[in-house]
């Protein structure tokens, strides 16, 4: 595995690879890698000749008061894990490399209207603008490639796909299944924040979403009743603080009044320092 820290070196390396008819896969991450990230690298390694994993804790997607300064980091462990999962190029730029004029001077940002408005966009209003801006930079730096994103961030996946299509990036965006702990908790870098009591309770989010999906399969079509069902299950957990639950159209991500086969169920819950998100389809069991 080769570690690269500058945009110029990465571009030159990948241009050489493509001249030799080698395909490129990209896995953008913020580091503190877990099995979910590694599954994306493994998928990229199956599809592509060269796998670029980027590690950059993107300050643009953190609002004031969020966990930027304390976001978990493990550079040495990340490098070992990335190489073991099939990464051939590790891109670890500094903040100065990504923002040559300084983070505070960034004047160009990327927004995707509509898809960004609800759920995570409503709870974290600057989040998707920061995500799209840095992902657009990565797509521009890496060039023609396939990019791999996890379905845990389902709304982000839909937004990045829309951005790539509308801005004509030569990038195919690939969604990969959520990787879970044995008790169903979706793997996340922020799970490290959970205390033992909070960790024991955290799977309630998925259980609530699964209950909503089961209700739809059983014939319930009133989306508000399903939201109430999911919310009440989460509210009954002593350590959980509900941010939102939603029944949305799986394509447009717009909230639904009538639930059915086109629905997808989403939720966000805080457990102490950790804010966890998850989602399931109607056919989830």
C-alpha cells in the first residue's frame, strides 16, 4: 500500500494507473475505521484494480458544538486495517492541502436541494453542504472511478448520487449494505462514545425501525401511526433521547402520509455523547 498526502501526487499516480488501463475505486472516510468501512474497501477491491481510501476528518460537515475536536482518530491502526482490506493507495491529506486558502476562507460549497432538506438536513443544517463540498473535491481529484458508500448513511448516499449525476462527475456511486454488530447495532465510529449502559440500550433504534417495517408489512398505511410506534419504543429506553423517526419515500426521501412498499424508515437517537442513525427498508426482518 502506498500512502499519499498531496493532491498533485494522487492525481499523477491515478493518471498513470488509468493509462495502463487499470480501474480505480474510491472509499471516502473520516478514519477510525471499523468493519463497515472495511467492507467498502473489500467491495472496491473486488471490482477495481486500484483502491483509494481517503482519510480526512472534514471540518465543513461539523456544526459549532459538534465533536470535531474530539472525533476519534487512529492513524496507525487505520493504515493497517485499510491495507488488510485491499486498499492500495491511502490518501491522507492535511487540512492545509484540502483548503489551500484556509478553512475559514472557503467560498465555494456544493448543495443538493430537496434531498438535503429533511431528516439529517433538518437536524444538522450545515452537514450535507460540508459533505458534498468535500466529496465533490475528492471526485474531482480522483477522477474516473467507482465510489463506495455505506447504506447506513442512506440519505447521504442518495444526495451524493444526485450530485455526481447532475455535476457530470465521471464517478459511479455504489451503495453497500449496512454492517452490524451481532445485536443489530449499525457500526459507526461514534459507537466508541457509548458507555456500557448506553451500548446495551443502543439497539433499540433498529428494533423500533424493524417494528415500523413489520407494521407496514402487516397492512398499516398511516405513516403517523408508524412514527408514533417507533418513537414510543425509543422513548421507553431510559438513556435514549429521540432526535427523529421518519417514514419517507425511498427514492425522493420526502416524508410520507401513506406508508407502503415505497417506504423506508429512518431514525436518529442520542445516547449521551453519541448520536446514532439507522434506517431499514420495509422488507427488513
